[in-house]
């Protein structure tokens, strides 16, 4: 893994911390011209994340994907703090990367430690060295199945160059995942994604029903459904199907 002190000067994105188009294109060219398609899927994802870390010239990047329980899970991270960011969002069920996956849109914050949208996340990140966060959804078959994120150690105003770079890596990841599923490649991430995609519609319908009945937003409804599934030791999709059929949540 490349650390900030080891990163060659020719791939830094500049003193402003924003991404230069030439640096981004070089990184994408290196990845598309490499053998990532021949690597195990999880190894290929890690390589893409490390490359995106180099391009941003910030503290780190990471990837979360939905598993077979419909929970966003840490899949790859460029460094320990990126792993902390993803793990905390997984545990609290809130944050820019969670919202990005739930709403299938770009979500950003200049400083997650003071952002009132995610109070539990803000408290958990105090002193962790994670401040600005940018999340971009990963989509397959018109469904969001995860999120790609970048973070900074200090408050950071994200600009269009940052968003464009994230979208470029997002397309690369989506292409890799789509090809892997089509080719029936083995890997924990692919197996979980396959199940999640097959049951995504029923889960989304159940979430909509919970939102309407309990007057809560989508992330809270997702978390409500997943909490019941964990308590019952059942798959989220199974709980969703029973709820749609008339069974009340605990």
C-alpha cells in the first residue's frame, strides 16, 4: 500500500488538494491497461482504491458494498482511517456514504465531525483524523449497491474536479463488478452482490412501506428493517417479503 510519504511526486494532485485532469487520466489509463480483470475481484478492488488514493492527494479513499443482508460493508480502504470511516458508518447506519448508497446520489460534507445530518457519526469520528468526506454511489442494473468515498484530514470544500475523479473511478468499479457477475467469477463481494441484486426490489418496496407507515426517511427505514433482520437472525430480504405480505415488524 502506498503511503503519503512514499507517493511519487509526479502523481500528486497539487498543493490545493484538488484533482488535476492529467493526473486522473494517467491513473485511469494505468488501471485499464493493467491486468485488473485477471486479478481476484477483491484484489482488483483494492488496487483501484489505492490508485484513487494517489490521485486525490488527500488522506484516503474507501469502498463499501451491500452484502447479502443488505448492509453496507467495508470492502477496501487505502489506509486505517478510511477503514475506520467505513466501519463507523456500517455500525451507526448513517453518514455520507450510507446516504449516497440509499439515495443513489453524490453526498458530501466539508466536515463530518460537526455535520448535524449524522450526529452519531460526528461523535464517533472526533479525534480520528477524518473530516471532509465525499461519497459517490456504485450502481448496477439501475440499483445502488454501494458507495465510493474519499476523505480529508481537515475540513475540505469539494469541487467539480474531485467529483469528476470519483465518477471516473466509480465507472471503473462498476464495470469490473458487472463483468465479474456476468462471468460468474468467485469472490465474497460478488456472491453477496449477486444476492443483493436479486432481492433489491422487494427490499426497496418494504422500505417504502416503512417510510410511509412510520414517517421516517429512507436511511432510517433501511436501518429499521436491518435491525429486525439481525434480531431474528434472518436475511433482510426474507424479513422484507414477510412484511410486504402483512407481517408486522417487531
